[in-house]
């Protein structure tokens, strides 16, 4: 079983390298490090307008209610649970990135918080000195890609999800495919899988939106073109995160930068 696991990780690493090369090629039409390649701007703006309508009508009002009425302890607990559910995917990506010691720490965090921390409600692992990190396949591809971090391939707006690009879009799909919880729930039944995925994504959306209310409102208020401002913010923040990863500035800096990325997700 262990041998099979490492063979799978080696295959995933080779796939990440291949995807990194593919993303580098998709970025050949990029207009430079300071500009984001946006060949799909017309359909992107259409999807962006739909996302804004959904946010205005449903997501933002629910996020405001959640922020104002849910006790701080409850908000912190939900956030911890969602973070804990993401630890296995982070560990997988850390192995693929060639950092097995960090992956071991991440899995240690997961086991401690899932047991002593009551299914992740309490972040006991951080209290005893196990540093939190967060990784996705988009980060892994960016880590290996031999191009400027700003060059993530063509920019795109995903329905409901929001800003992304070729690199991060592929990364999201792979992360969903290798997530153990998704594999288990869909293994039980497709209905169970979709219920789990929908509930988890809905909770994540409200948690993130409640944390970015002021930041996104401020960005929209102070920009002439909200679409362009969001595109620039997303590209630069993701580039900064990947650049820090390549420079190995440490898991804490990576985590803080990833939290900033949530401002535009």
C-alpha cells in the first residue's frame, strides 16, 4: 500500500510537471508580467455580471447575517473545520512539491485536530506548534512552471467561484478529484457526494465572503472598472504567493498571502 502511494505521488508529480509546461505554453499570448492575458474578456464579463448579481441578491446578504449574528466562537469553529477538511489535499500537494516533511506536519495537524480538536472545531495543532500551510494544485503547477508567476495562462471567470486562470482552473479540478472526502462520499453514492460537496462549498463561500466584505466593497468603490481591478488584484496576489513559494520564504508567509487571495475569491 505504501509503495503504491508513493508511486501515485510520483505519477502526480510528473503530471504536475506536464501541466506546468502546458500552462507555460498557454501563456505564450500573454502581454507581459504587468498585464493579464484575457482573450475571453467578453464572456468573462458576462459571467462576472451574473456572479455579481448572485452575490448581491443572495451571497452577500447571507454573509452579512452570518457575520453579525453568528457568535465569534461559532465562526471560528466553522472556519477551523473547513480548514481541517483541506489538510489532506495540502499534504498531497506538499509531497508532489518535494516537501515530505511539511506533508507529515500537515497530516499530523489533521490527525490531532480531527481527534483532540473535535473534528477540527478547535485548532489544537497550532497551539502545540504545528504550523498551518495551505496548498493546491494551482500552486504546485505554478511552483514548477518555468514562467513568470503572473503568467498563469489565460484569465477566466468561473461561475460562482469567480476569478481564475488556466493554471488555477486545472488545479481546482485536480484538487477536487484527489480530495479523499470527495472520493469517499461519492463512493458511497453520487447523491451523498453532491450533498457533501454542495454543503462544503456553500459553507466555504459564506465563510470567505464574510471575511472579505469590507475589502471587496472598498475595491469596488475605489475602482473605475471593478472587473479590471479584480483581475489585476487576483493576478498579482496569486503571483506574489507563488513567487514566495519559489523563494521558500516559509509557510507562514505563504499562508498570510493565501488569506489575501481570498479577498478576490
